[in-house]
C-alpha cells in the first residue's frame, strides 16, 4: 500500500516538474513575443504621433505579465536568464534617448532581430515545452511502475 | 531664475543677484540625465520641435537648447547632438510695476525694452495682473506659456482675475482670435519679433485695443529698425537693466 502511495507521489511530482518546465518555456516565448509586439507598437506610435515614451509604455497591452513587469521596472521572477534580461533592459533604457530617425531605425533593427529569434528559437521553445511535459509524465509513469 | 548646463562646462545659475558660477563641472552622464528628464525620456518626440530653439515645459518653464541643426533643403528639420541647456524658471515678483499708476483709468500702450534676462516678463506679468484686477479685460498672448505658466488650462502664476490666456497659438493667429472673440481692453504679449508681431500690434492698435509688449534691445532705439512701424503705437517705453540688479528701471519714457 505504501509503495502505491509513493509511486503515485512520484508520478505527480514528475508531472509537476514537467508542467513547470513547460510553463517556463511558454512564458519565455510569450515574453519575447510581447517584446516584439512592443517594438512594433513603439515604432508605429513614434512614427505617426511622436508619442512620448511614458504614454507608449502605459498604452501597451500584452498577455505577458513578465514583460509588462520589466517594462515598469519591477523586479519580477522571470523565465529568462540574467544575461538575457539585462540585455533587454539595456535596450529598453535606450528608447527615447535619440532623435526620431535614429530611434525608428533602432526599433526596426531590434524588431527584425527579435522576429528572427522568434521564428527559429521561439518555435523550438514551444516544441520543447510540450516535449518536457511528455517526458516528465513518462518518467512519472516509469517511477510508478518501478516503485509499485 | 535660469540654470545653465553645458557638457563639460561649469554649472551656473542666474538669480536676482546675477550670475553665479559653481565649481561643479557638468559631466556627460549628468547632462544626459537632465536632458532625458526634461524630455520625459522621449528625445525623439521633441527634436523636431527644437528648431525654434527651445522646449516649453509645464508651468511656463522654458528650456533653451544649443546643438547641431539637421537641414532638409534650406530649412532646419531637427536638432541633434545637444550640447547646452538653458533652463528658465519663471517666477513672479509682486509690486515690480508699482511705479506705474494702474487703475481703471490707465490708458497707455507700453513697451518694455531690455536685453535678455533683465526682468521684462516679470514686469509684464505684474502689469497684466494689476490691469486685470483693476477690471480691464486682459488677453495674454502667451505662445510659450511663460507669462501665465499655463498648464492644462490652469494658470500657475497670478495674472489677475480678468485675464484670458491664448497659449500655444502662433502670434499671427493669436492677435486675430483675441480681437475677434475675446473683446480685450488690453493685449499683453512677450518678445515682439518679426512681421507677424508688427502686423498684429498694429491691428490691435487700430482696432482700439491697448497693447503692453516687450522687446529685446538695449534702449528705446530698438524700436527703430524692423519695428519702426510701431513707433507711433507706444505711449510709454520702459527700459530695464540688470545692473545693479535685475529689473532695474533705466528709463521710463512717456511720449
């Protein structure tokens, strides 16, 4: 009876780890997707209205809470590595520090870079997310069989 | 009050006692910090506005800039590589116009002449306030918001109970709108410059409206030159100096 209980516990633990890994990968993808959307949004608002940075940030909407937290300068727990995060923060700091032409070309360049990243690495993150979850569930089932 | 920042230069400021040089050298990082603060981290949004040489901020604060002009054809398109900032903070000094007898019967066109930073706008504001409180309908053509410190329709400086402020309008439109729609007894305007101002003042004068204005110049001769057409308009010319202190009345000519 105890071994069944331990087996079920092992199965659920492995599944939870799988879910956490999946969520992390999905959040990372959502973060970069939001960053890309933000770059396009800022480009559009600067190009058409010369909208000030504060208003751009305030009117930008996204389903990535992590990216919105970074945009507000809050210290949130993130799915990104420190190095990735600091490079994004550094870039966000530069928005608003140059004249319109330089700003627009910088935003276009960065958006192209992030788009390329989403097309290649982004797809991999999404596939990996599903894979991690399935693997962890399989490990959980294996542990259950071994223990029971 | 005025604060001067130059990249790598000494920080200096102007008060009623004159200029004070501090030993502090403005670093590039400090300069950028101030620049981004006054532009609300949106330099791209204002570089094209800077072709006029200044950036108006809330409360009538004006930031003059010096930098590199970006040309498009024969016009300045924007300004980049900003190297100096002159931050002018308006302040009000009540009673600086007490030498003028301003009551319900005051009926003069007054021109205030002086070089920059001698207290023209401060005197102009006090005259506007007193005229307004004496029951005159006063229309202030405040293109940059320096006279009234207007911000979102609210005046941060006291310009009197009966003053209407036209903020942000180019002068040539402001004169027309003031005369057509606001029925002024007095039109108050700062820093006459160019043909549109001359035409506007003449329009007001011939329309039976009194004008109180300021003009950059050393003395009353500033009126003879580009502004000679206005010589017949002004009954009184006040010349200001910054020595021995800012706001000193050098001449008060009644014509």
